[in-house]
C-alpha cells in the first residue's frame, strides 16, 4: 500500500508550489512522507508526486568543508519539499558552450536530492541519477533531468547534488591527517554514497523498493557510477548500474606520483600555495565561490583519488581483479563523442600520408593494427574516432566485458542517431546527445539548454520512447526490453550491442578490432607506468622525425 497521501485540490497544490522550503504547519493539502529526519511535503500533478530539495546530509560548511558528509539532524514540523535546492558551488563556463546551463542558485549548502514517484507507488523500482559535468559543473535542478517521464513509467526516480570542483575532490596532507582513515579527497563520491544510504533508508516511504535500486549517470555521472562499482563503501547500496559514456583513465593516488600524475596531496598543496593559503584553516576561511573559481583558473582537475578507502585502487586494476560490484550493467557510448569536446582532440594532419607517418612514428609495431581500425583516408574523422574510443568506447566495452567475466548480465549500446539540428552543426552523436532521448526531452517543448540542437520530429520521439522502455525495464528487472525495438541480447552473446540510429538495431562488435587494440595498448602503457588516456593516435609520443616536425 502506498505511503503517499495525495492532495485534495489543485488550489492546494498551487499553494504548496509557492512554498520555499521552510517548515510549515501540518495540513492535509499535499502529499507527505515521513523520513528518518522528519516529514516532507511535496506536490502532485497528473498522477505524479514530486519532492524537491530534501537534505540528505548536513551542510558541508565551516569546519565541515572537506569532511565526509554528516547525517541530517532530526527536525520538527513539516519541510516543504516543493522547490529544488541550490546547485553546488561551481565554476563558470563559456556562454557559447553547448553545455552552458548556469544554475538558478548555487551554494556550498547544497547536499539535497529530489524524488518523483507515481501517486500509487508501492515497492516500485528505484533509479538514482548522478548528473554529469566533469565533476565541476551541473546539478540535479537542470531542466533536462526532470524525472516525471520515469515516474509515469512506474519508477521512483531520485536525482542528487554532490560537491564539485576543489570543494568536492581536493586532497591535502592536512585533510588526510584530520581523517580517521588517513585519507582525503573524494568528498563528492562520499556525498553520492551518503545519498544512496539515504535512499536505502527512506525510499520505501515514497513507494520505492529499497532492494531494487539502479544507480545511473552520464559522463562525470557515469564516471561516478564506475567509482561506486569499485568502492567497498557503496557495497549493498545499489542493485544495478547504468553507465553512459564513462572513461577508464589513470587517477592520481593520494601520496605518490603514478602514470605521470602528481600525487593528489601534492596537487592540494600546490593549490593552497598558489592561493596564498598554506593551511587548511586558511582555505576554509575562503569564500566558496572564490575558491572554486580560482582553483579552476589554476586548472585543478576534479577527479577521484585512489586512497585505499573509498577508492581502493585504480579502477582498471579493480576490474582486473574482479573486485567490482557484481550487479547487472547497461553501458555505452556515442558515435562521435569528441565533436563537442574538441579541446581534447589535436588537429589532424592535412593529408593521409602525413597522418599515416605520424601513426607509424608513434606506434611502431602497433601501427598496422591501428591503421586498420582508423585508416588514413579521412585523417580528421579517423582522429575523432580514435579519441572517442580511447576515452569512451573501449572503456564502455571493457566494463561490459568485465561484468560478463564475473557472471553479471551486461548490455552494451552505441548511440549513433543523427537528427537535422545536430547534422546542421556537424555534431551527430556528440557527447551527451543521448540525454534528451533518455529523459523524454524531444519535441518543441523539450527542456534543453539554449545552445543544444533540439530533436523535434516524430522519429526522435519514437526513438526516445524505445530508449526509455529499455532503461526502465532494465531498472525493474535487469533486462532491457521494448515493444518498439528488438530483443536486446547481453554482450556475452557474440559481442551483441544495441545501435540507436533512427531506430534500435541489434548488432555485434561495435568497432571491430577496437577493443582488442586499446586493451593491448593500455596494458603496455600501464606496464611502463605511463598515462594512456590522451597520448594516443597522432598524440602518441613520436619515435622518429615526421615530415611536419622536420619543417618546424
């Protein structure tokens, strides 16, 4: 039986909508749920109830800055959960970026979550969404991430905020000394784990099944899911995972340099010195937004730290040891990810001959295998394809292979859909282009950013319907199914994958030879203690002098 009380009138729902999150006198005018820390009151519309801005941890401010999240203190009265909480403090990005979506409000006090559920939910599957944004921008209040479409399909959908930038991911020797575990960094990851604990403890009150939770993310959110799959602290907090465009680069370790990366503590020290704050006390006195913007200017790279506690080892090593969570996985990547991430891709040589020469000088005995996958006919496209695979493609395939190896069902996809607005800008299959389809944001009323090419025709809507079917059924049962698409076989069956291209197509082996090549290349780089992430393709260190280099 549902634990949600539905509203009595549309007028009362409007009144609830106008509330700003302060404690309100008890009324029977809106849906209410009793959580471990107190009662929350939401709103109801068209068969879906929503609760927004629910704190899942105490504000990480003052002495709690750069500490593990603390549980919410019990409160009296009723919390009006009718408006999104502020996004976490974050750096600004260029207004021209396709991903520019500045938060309506941001604060260091930002550890809140949102819930959408069917009015009559009872023991419903739960999906927990972790937003992307390079672990430095974004938030759960972004319009694209509205959970209504999932609630309409019988899902209890939860979206979360987590600490970003240096506030969420900076390590420092003083912080490690403060920690009972002797570690620092990964505060954003610890926030995500705390949110999952909150879900496990409270989601039944919203009609969700605490033993049927799917954690789901894209880009930095997908990377976060890979951290969760590897983290012993997240064990038992989720039952399935959806990973949309993750990567498997090397990450800094807490107190030693590896793979060409400085230790995470050294990076934190360098940040403090550059800011003229040589102690954590001094850094805690800084305004949160100033600290965030200044560390971004200093090129602080928001990422996980391998510290032996929340992250026990390099993710790729955890997979090699079969120590990741043995849960069903749905993972994939997009066909031309780097078209909107050009900063990661070097300019291609002008001619096929110049391209081939750079590859041969960079890869030596590996060159023939590389050129078979990324031929020189179109140097620019070959370069984009190679960087797509070294960042996203082989990582997605490696994850589904790894889950298959430990006996967990695993499903692979490639999003390869081109629609007129994207085609006009030459960015078909760009990074995150699947998101409007996953969230049902197609058509003229789609909630997209100002710079996003909108998918607006019936073909887009039909593909979105099929993708939502697959995502929802996977969350419910661990098997993706759609009446509007073919049976989605697990990767274990002949390297099967689903290509989303106009309509879903079941195929095999997304890029023949790609996975095997990058697996072997990465293994070589790891053995040499060298980074493998972006020093590939025409960026590979040259072992002979190319014609271009000679001219310089």
